[in-house]
């Protein structure tokens, strides 16, 4: 059994090494072997997602309650169970073009709930914290303590940081300000002050996008380095390699 486990480990190691080399070969150019590995990755990801949905959603919230209801040991309300089963059957109707219309209300319900959760998450997790951070950047208590203690450099630093954050927030919002278009013109009219703020906001947006891009690049380089180290360790296991 130990030998079989070791053999399976070696097979998995070399399979991972080969798939890594094939994936990295895309830097040279696209080829059928790379597309095969890509399809394999997509298939595995889709299969994993389906297995998670089946194990965490379908079985515990639909199949097991139905079996318990048939056995007479279910503690769930019959109406709730019927609604779950009915919605599931309507959703399965999307599999056939003839009955696809029956599943449209359920699909719309899922899309609406997903959109509501996304909007609520964006408001609570991004917009409101951003507003709070912009409003609280001027730390009045810290500024008062710095002035009372004679730390004028620290107080100037607090005012400077707050001014930069406030300017970045207001100018970025001004960048997305659109006015009504005048007759005969395609572009909307904006005042000179809004245009100046929008120009400053474009600079802050460029800085933010550059920071995001650098973060993505660093993450990609980290993954590449990890794969190169993995290939190096795998090559050291080859027979005859010191």
C-alpha cells in the first residue's frame, strides 16, 4: 500500500510538472496541446463547482429533506419543501428549448437576488467604508493633541494627508460627472471648475489603476516563481541528477 501511495504521488508530481510546462509553453505560441490542457482545466473547474453545488446545496436542502419527508421523519414544513422542489423543477426546465420559458421566472428570481446581494455588498463593503474613510481622514482628536503638545510637524502632516484624500475623492467623483448636452454637440457641457477637478481626478484614477496593475503583476510573478521552483524541485528527482 505504501508503494502504491508513493507511486501515485510520483505520477501526480510528474503530471503537474508536464501540465506546468505545457501551460508555460503558451509564451512561445498557441498550439493544440496547450488548448487541450486549457480545456482540461476548465473541465476540472466546472466539475469541482458542480460537485460543491451538489454537496452543499442540492443534497442538504432538497434531496435529503425529500427523502426525510417520504420516510416520515422530516421536520421541514411541507409548503416550504414544495416551493423548493417546484422551483428546482422549473429551473430544470431550462435544459430543453421547448420548456425553457417555464424556467424564466426562476432564472429572473436568481438574477435579481444575486444583483441585490452584489449591490448591497458594494454599498456596505465599499461605498459606505469609503465615505467614512474620506470623512474621518481629518483626525481632529489627533490634530488637537499634536497642537497641544507642540508637534506642529505632525499636525501639518495630518492636514496634508486629509487634504490629499479629500481632493482625490472629490476629483475622482467629478471625473464621472456628466452634464446635459447642448444643441448640436455630442459632448455634455461641464463648467471649467468641474473640468479642472475631472483632470485632477484622472491623475488619481491613473495612479489607482497603476497600483492595481502592479499588484496583479506581482501576484502573477509570484505564481510564476512558485511554478519555476516546483519544476526545479521536480527536476532534482530525476535519476542521475545530483
